[in-house]
C-alpha cells in the first residue's frame, strides 16, 4: 500500500502521541519509509529516542541552520506526504493561520507551499474539537486540499483515528488516485441463511479479500461502498447485510450509481425456509434447500454496460479446471475479468489466484492485502 513512499510524521502534544510508535511501525509494515518531526510538547509525552527507534531514522526536534523543514517537505524535499498525527487544536489553528513556531507547523507550511500532500489526524477533548474556531480552522485547511482523518468521538474525547484509517488516508493522499471520481461497489465475506432463531447456514469466508479490495480501491481515489456482514470500516460506506437476499438487494441499490462492481463475497448458494422457533436437537432433520439468485447475473441484467469483476472459488484441484469454470462465468455474464482460486484458502491470510480474461491467464501469489491492490490496479484499467 505504501511501498516506496516517504512519509514524514509530525507529532504534537496530545496524549495520543503515545500511539506514534505503533503508527510508525504500521506505516513501515505497509512499505513506507518514515521520518518524524516533534514539537517540544510532544517530547514531554513520548521520548524522541522511542520515535527514532520506531522510524529507524533521526528525529527532527528543532529547526536549525540545516533547514530541516525544507529538506523534509520542500519542493524537492524527501517527503511524498506529510502526516500530522496526532494533531492538537493548537496545531490545527496554527496551520490554518500559517503560524510557524514549532518544527511541525513549519513543516506543514512548507509542505502546503510546495504542493506536498498533507494528512491530519486530530486528537483532543471533544469540547475543543467542537469549538467554532477549531471547526473553522479545519474547514479552512480542508479547502486547501488537506485530508483530515476523522477522530473517534467517545467518552468526551475526540480520540485519534485507528492506525488502519490513518494508513489508508496517507496512502490515498500519496497515490496517483487512478479511480478518482469513480464509485466502486465491493461485496465481501460470507452470508448467513437462518435455519431457526439460533442456527444458520454459512461458509468459511473471512472477508479479508473483499475488505482488502475495498481499501485498495479507496487508496486509488474511488468512493467505495462495501456490502458485507461485518461492521463499519474507515475506507468505505458500509451496507451491512446478513442473507443472500439482503446482499442482492443492497448491491442492486448501490449499483444504481456505481462505475464498477467487484463481487468478492462468498454468497450462499442455497437458502431454507426458517423456523420461527428453535428446532429441537437430537432428532433426524431434513432441510429443503432452495437456490438463491446469482448476484452478478442479476446486476448484469439491470446494468448491461457496468464493469463487473467476478470471483470463483473451486475445489477442482487443477489450474486448467479453474480456468475453464472461470471463463464460462466470464462469458456468460460478460465480466471484465475473473479471479479464480482454490477454496482451500478461505480464511487464510495468504492466497494464490489466477486472473482470467478472455485472452490471458496470469498468476498471483501473496497476501490477500496485496491481492486487493492487484485487483484494484486491474479494475482501474478496466474502468
């Protein structure tokens, strides 16, 4: 997600500065090179040595004759993106007023003047976040193209956003955004068909691949709708569903304004007529399974020209067999491409898949997070 990206992190005097060590580690895990800049107040909360260890680079604690702000965030500076995390109310107001009295605000002014993308992750008490002056400052800075990562407002505090949210916004700011302006719908994970109020029919899909694709499309600049059984995510508008019928209805609705659909969910192929009461255990039981509608067929019928990416999990055991099945689906529904895999990877973090088009087959092996970016890249070309 951040491979080859240079991220300068500005750390200010919120108690959330204690999280910068793990944030720096996560940025590096995603491929970034990281250097940090700290205010005096931040240094009273977390020691620069800890941040130096986390970034594996010296930390800027003052602006000297070495003009560190220009070296980091100038027109030909080191940074591809300047991330302020955490950002206090004081710092946000100073950035809006071009006040340069800390290493962080000086780097921010330099970055904005040089056209370096800036991302801000605020953290403060809720009344400070709600102050009209702070809100005006946020509006001002956003109007300059600065991206804010919304805090989690709870317990009377505007707490710094999750590491995942900050990393994704940083990657989006630093990237090419090939899907800017596009609306992509992604289905993900398993669905569940109720048998009774307690039991369900479902499958082993974890939803990792679908969530990774949604995040990767967001990084590419897309507006993303994620249709799945899980909760909210920071990189997409979420439609929470349970059954195959729910997923079909939500997807059809979302696709009314979509530029593409990625159907990565493992949707139940069968449903049953659910009992209103719990079925007694210890008895022989026969369930009448009824097939569910094929989601991609239904979407194609309603949207003949919409680019659609399909997924096909098989247990055939051979690549040739997987390709044959994938091509059948691709041609039947007129898909952009199909991602075919062995069903044995369900629930795993690593995967191996085949990208199948009408004219070509290519292999991918690696993490599902990396697969998400490969799918997003291929989809950007298709759109």
